C-alpha cells in the first residue's frame, strides 16, 4: 500500500509505541521481561513518497505515561502491585519524570524506499540527546511498523537492578511502534 504524501498527525490515537526490556544477571529467572506502552504521545510525519529525503518525523512522549502492559517469564506472574511498583520506580528513580517530563525524537534524515526505510534522528531522554536509527516498513494494511534499540547507559540511565545486582535489566531496550498515518 502506498503512503500518502503530506503532513500527518501522529499519536496514541493512531497507533502504539512500546518499550521492551529483557532480564539479565544470575537472578534473571526471578524477574520479568517487560512490555511497556507509552499511552500519551504525539507528533507529526511529513511524507514525500517521491523523495524520502524530504520526509521528516517528530515525536514527543509524555514520560509519565509509560505503563507496564505485560511481564513474561519469572518465577511468579506479574501482579498489579508489581506493575505499580515498576511504574513508580521508572518515573521516580530511572527517568526522573518530575524533572524530565518528555522524551523527544526528531528526525535528521530519512532514506530508503516508500515501502522500507530508515529514519535517523536525535533522541532526547532526561535532557541528553543522542543519535538513533529507526528501521521501518509499510505493511500490507498501510500501517507503518518500526523498531530501534536504545542503550540506556548512552543517555545516562542506569538500568534497574535488585538483589545486589543479581537481577537486572539489560542495558539495551527495544522500542517498537505501529501507526496508521491519518490523512494530513
């Protein structure tokens, strides 16, 4: 399916933005691999199907909107209390959302074809900006799916750990999205 050129509004009404974490360490069996959803985000995509280099993307995520959707693995199932604790720790001790309420992405370059492309850009987390590359493609239903890996320590984020480091999250997390581009 072909992309429609123009400026398109993006946001949680039009798709999902997920962060996926993995366990590491000797105590990994005790923890959970998490799927966390950004429930409040917005942005825009300028699409030029004839010349992808003229395309651009901007996304702003409300850092307080990150909600644990799923926890797999572990010795016992993830409870509602566990979810609430993870969200509190993420906001207060990992992302410091009171001080850094937004996570922002601004593209610097788009390359590829109308069906499969890369979006290079600057990702700002906790006031630190680093480059990332997003790989994206258009599915048969016209939705755009993409993924990138974020190495937390590059942004000054110390991955969560417990039990004196025996249980910890991997430094790299996967960010995935699937969006429909509404008419501009």
